C-alpha cells in the first residue's frame, strides 16, 4: 500500500510554486528613532546642507483646538542620489515643530514631530527620481502658536543632508476669521516622484480637486516652489477661512518687503467638508516684476496685508517661466561638475524635456552679437556689456526652441580664442564680465544663466592656462578661479565646490587659498581625516602658519591622534605670527583635551598659561574655574570665575567664532585683484576687437 501511494505521489504533477511577491519600488516606513547627530542638527536651528529643499506649509482646522498642518517637501533628485553606490536609496525625513520664544516662555519645546524613512529602488525608479526629485507630503497636529518648523532630509547611505528651519504661525481657527491660507499653484503632472508619510490620511482636498480620491492623484499636489512667467496668467487655489469680500495677491521678497500687488480674478467658489472653509479658484498676472525669487500672499482687497497669520508660497519668476519644468530641473546642470581637473571639457547639460525642441545654434549671428557686447565692455561701459551679454544668453537658452548651453559655450569660447591670438590678456576682461554675470544670476536665482556662466568661467580659465602654456599662466588661472570661489563657497553644493578647488589645484598644486578652503569645507561636513590630509599638506607648504596649525590640531584630535594634537596646540602660542584668537583657542582646546584624559594638573597649567597671555579671556577663565571645581577647589574656582565680565578686550567667544568662519578674506582679495586687472586690460580687449578703447579710466 505504501508503495502504491509513493508511486501515485511520484506520478502526480508537481503543484505550481507560488511566485515570490514583488517588493514595491518605493515604500514609506515610520522611523523608530533619531541618530544622535540627526537630533543635534534638528535642534540646532541651522539651515543648509547638500540636498536642496523647497517647502510649503498649510495649516487647516483640525480636531478640537489643534490644527492639521500639512507639510510639502520637494527635494532635488540629482543631489539626493549624489554619491549613492547601491540600488536601495534610504531617505530619512524628519519634521519637528519647535515652540518659538514668547512672553510666556523661552520656547524650545518640541510640540509635534514626524519621522519617516522613504525607501526607493533606484533600478526601477532612478530615472524618475533624477528627472526632478522627490515630493514628500507629511502632516503634524499642532495647537495655535508660533513655531519653527524644522525639516531634515538625510541620505542614510551617504550621510548627505538637507535642512530647513521655517518660522510659521498656526492660527487659532476657533477664535479667528478672515484668514487666507497660502496660495496653491499647480505644476506639470508627473513632474515628481511622490511619497506620502506612513499612515497619513489623504492630503487635504484643497491641494487639488481630486487629491483625496486615490494615491494616483498625488501627482496633482501643488508646487512648493512654482515657476511663473510675468506675461502669463497664473491659476491658483486659495483656502479662505470665514472670509468675506474681494481679494488681491501681493508679491514680496523673502523676508517680507512688498514688491507689487495684483488684482485677483476669482472664477469659482466651493464649500469644503469643513464648515467655514471655502475653496477659491482664481488667477492673476504678475506683470512688471523682474526675475528672481519671491513670496506670494493672498490678502483682502481692502486693508493691510501684513497680518502675521498670513502665510506665503515661495515662487521663482523667470522671463519665460519654467517651460514645463520645476525648480529642481532647472538646477540639474550643476551635475555637469564631474569633469576631470585640468581639462577644458565638462559634462553636457541634461537633455531637454520631452516636447521641447532644441535647435542647433546659428554661430554667425550669435558671434556677432557677442562681439558687439564685448565692444561695449572694451569702451568702458561694464554695466551695458553685462546687460547685453545676459540678454544674449537668455534669448539663446530659453524660448520655444532654445539652443543648448554647450553650443553657446562653444561660440563664446571661439570668440575668446580669436581675441587672445595677439595677447592672452584679452581673455581677462571676459572672465571678470562672466564672473559678475554669474554672481548676479546666483543672487537672483536665475538658474540657467548662473549655470551657464559658471561653466564659462571654468573654461575661460582653462583656455588662459592652455594658451599661455607656462607655470605662471597656470597660477594666474588658479587665481581667476579663487575669485569666483568667493561667491561659490556660499552658494554651490559640496560636489561643485570640490570640483572648483580641484581645478584650482590642477593649475597650481600649492594654491594656499584652495587648500585651506578645501580643508575647512571637509571639516564642516565632518570629513575629519580628509581635513587632516589637506592641512598637513598645507602645513608643509606654509611652515607653521598659526591658523593652519590650529585647525590641524583640532582635526587630529577628532581622528584620535590626541597626543600629536596636544603637541601642536602647545606650540602655537610660541609662533611669532600667532594672533590672540589663535592663542586663545589653542589654550582652550589643549585644556579640554587634558581634562578629557584626566590630567587635571596639566589642564590647569594650560589654562593658566593661556590667561597669562590673554588675562581678559572669559572663556579661559570659565574653563579654569571648571578645572578647579573638578579638583575640589571651590574657592579657587570662585576666584577664577569672578573675573568673567569684569574687563573688556578679551577674546571671549570671538576666537571660536573666527575659527568657525570660512577663510574668505583671501578669496575676496582675489576677486578684487581680478576686477582691477581687468580694468587695466580693456585697451587690450579693444585692440583685439578693433574698436575704440575707453575714453577715460573706468571706475572699479
């Protein structure tokens, strides 16, 4: 019988095996807790990081006294994935609402928080993510009050972060009427990869007519930073709480200064599921406002629009709008920063979006217009030349059929090469012209022009080094880039800053400014071993320069080389060129390291030695008091601390403030020197162009 059963089993067809479930391409998980450094960043109030963020905050009436606060974050996809080595991208997203100081208390309490981890399979969604980026929507329940909303995004694989701190007022909807919430503006469908916070209810219906019907409707979420054109009517939606009468919109600069006001044409009103909340459909046309970044605010047609409870939407105004793109897509050309140092080629800009025809440039007419603008410069009218070149670049790179930035770069470089045949000095006025255009475009956040002119400055510097063909020419090219670094150190992401300094060092391996800035930049990002390597290289070149030695010692301690750090710190006060802030911080750091090692005798001696040199230094006096308290000497501790604040002239906290600053003085000096040099070379440029030179010496 057993044999028959076995034969029947063997003869039966195998049952179909169930297929392994396919893991989702993206999922959102609640995060269990915060890393220590993440928590420190959130509570620090700092802003910045390497991942650009745009934010939109929308408070709505909630349950009881609390409001439901929906938060939209938009993250630049190209920066999110920078440095990513695996196909699984894990993004930690944290929202913290911190009470602002008020008459009732000092603030600082966490009133609400949300922590999610977004996991994305880049093998399936990578192209969608890099197209623009990730739009995340989360929410918090908050009582009325003043807050700082702190939003942090962290790539768990690379450690790169983006951090924003936004002051926000949550109105008391039970006590207030006539409230107008931030205008909501649409953007192209499917422009972003969209993630909703884990366990979050549907987004508010105000976001779009269908935003609460299905997950697929998330593509209709509004823009956190829309791109508008001054000549185009713009549609928007506004949530109005117990509001009567007409409305208008105000355009304001970031921070509040009003620029313009426009009538609002209301085309529809609909009641919401929340009694008292009405959803308005409207439009306006932003005429006469120059390109730049602004805030848009809805206000009553009559009366003042400066109520603190009124909230704004940040937007970018471009002459021809975004042409179907979002703000992050306009910045993606930054990823052309991967060219090897010392070369004149850079990665091409991303391909134009579908539906946008890119034309080949007509080199002849563009060359002629560029030379005409340079003739204006050669005549001494630098403002006129900047305006003419910026107009040429804008008209060439935008419109229905824009040319590629790469083609325009080729034309401009061809002209520069022609002008430099007689004298390579003719390139220098061009360099300064495009440096200033780049600086102005960055400050106005006109992304296409800033990206293009930054790349042109890189290539003009490389062209100068190539044509001179001498070590001195390469050192000058490095100095040209030191000048543009004065702007880029504040505005460029880390990858681009690294490319800049690597290019400088390719021209001049001993450029002291670049070496110091690279080391400080690495230290500020927590890459201490990299900072040590750069500072040791610079120390060999400069031979015991106090600031270099101080920074080297601090970073040696951070990588565990404490004995070496203590030796370097002890030597700094004896350096002939040591300034008071070098001495103060060296003494503070040395005493701190000695306390940490348990050597209180040596720590007291270090603090006292520092006070002998700087008797009015409050920080050292407090440190000495702490050391004496640890040594069970309360009287000595009291006497040490009693001197704090009794005298003036000590370094106090200034030493650490000086240390934490980027070393910008030499970068600013390089910028100024280049501008002065260029003025003296305008006659050289005029001769190369065959036009009259300046009739009088131009002013800086």
